C-alpha cells in the first residue's frame, strides 16, 4: 500500500500528507504531456507551497499562474520570475499589486482584465508609480464565471491599449466548466470554446502589433490543448491529483499524491464510526457521496459531516473489529480546497513522514 506510513503513530489527525516522489513524478508527467517545461504555466492554487514550486523549477518550469496576491508573493519570494495572477484585481488589491511590483522589480507580474473601468484604475495606479501594468484579456468561452466575450473584448481593445502604462500581453482562455468524461467529446467541447476566441486573436495581432501569449485551459482540458502549437498550458490539480479527477479523466495518467490521515474517535452506535474528518479537514462543497475515498476501507458510506466530525456507516462485522484510534487514509474528491484547510503538510519519503511544508499561500496576506 503506497500510502501506508511507517510512523503513522507520530502524525496528529486529521493530517495532510504529501507524497514527495509522487509529486515529482506528476511534474515529470505534466512536462511529458506538454512536450516541454517551457509550455507549462501551472496554477499553484492546488498546493500553495514554496517547496512544490521549487520542485517544478528544478524540472525547468519557469512560468506560473496563481489567483491571489498572497500566492503571487509566495511565488516571487520563492524565485519565480514570471507570474500571472489569473484574477481581475479590484479595490485595495490593485495597490497590493503595485507594492508587489515595487518589492520584486525583476519579476514579471500580469493580471487579468475584462473591464474598461478597471483598466483605467490600474492605469492610474501604475502611472502614479511610473510602473507598467501588464494584463491578459480574460476571455469567457462558456464558464460564465469571469471574463468577457471575445466580441466585447474586440470592441474595447482599442480603448485599453491607449491607456498609459498598460501593456496588453496576451489572452487567458479558461474552460473549467468542461468536465465531460469521454475524451473525444470533451475535445469537441474544448475546441468549440477555443474557436470562439479566434477572431479576437486576429484582432489582437492587427491592433496590438504582436502575437498574443495565449494561456489556455486547466486540468480537465490540459491534454486537449497540447495539440495547439504555441499555446501555453495551465494544469493545476495534476501535481497532486485527487479522487474526483482520477475517476473522471482516465486519459490523464497522474498519481494521487495527497492524502488526509484520519482516525476513529468514536463508535456511537452499531454500524456507525465517527472520524476526525469534518468540514475543517476536507473540502465539503461536493454532495456528501463525492467528498472522500477511503483507501484502506472498501465498504462504507459517509452519512454526515460537521465541523470536526465525519460519520460513516460500515457493516456490523467491520464495526465490531474497528477500534477507537484506528487510522484511515482518505483521498479527497477535491484536493485544492482541502489543502487550503491545512496549515502544513507532512512530507512522506520512503514510507516515512520526515518533515513539514507550510501551506504558506493559504493565507490571504503574507506580507503585502
């Protein structure tokens, strides 16, 4: 059992485990799938740790994507020199971006943009500090969470490019709403979305006078966009993988590399076992039947969760054998928000949890 710890008695539960060799292997597989490390702009929202960034840099990855100022600060302080904040910054976060640029003058920072008024505000801040604001136009290709349609961006591109101290460097084309299991059908849907941006790409070249840097997709569409020469790829979950993507996307051969170690804390009634696995330990946004996969238990059902407790139903024979304190190894269905619930991860090497890595960018603010 690859997940079994030799020193599990030393690990407080619920505890987050990162499996070092599996993480390194997943990074290698990401690079192999992309064709080269130069094509990768991995999103660090999944792991939020300096050490995994360093592992990616060791294998030649130089560009990174993130979603918060804290994540961007973590990346810059780790040594990353090219950072896209895949978010449209508003309010005080624009000033925080300026502070990042001042603190790390040798780092390229860019943020997303889909709104002319926001572009004007960013331009004003940059103008005051005599800095340049680099932006990627955020293209909405169907997720309807952020971005603007290619048609709208085509209309306002002239206005944005005239703003002082604003440089439009590329396009961000994110299709995170496409989770179709069958690869051929998923590819058709992803291609259909990407094609919506084709005219904008042509307009960009005509009006900006250069080829746009194009960053496309996330984890589900990662292997689809590998077929587009020149397009940069932005997987995130792949570095740790999880039960949800592992079940859905059999066409992507990644290893589960993050586990929650949990223990039985009570046996309140025959057939019921309570684990120290509440909402504060594992992501709870999915329906209750799609939150956890217990690797060392076959027959169970998660019945309920509260802040600190997770109640599972098991057959009577398993219940009679189970003891308070027994350890279960849990693979989350959604690893990204699960990691954000933990202050640190235990790093497993050769079956032993030997050190801890701080999940530093789970914070909303590190220094800036």
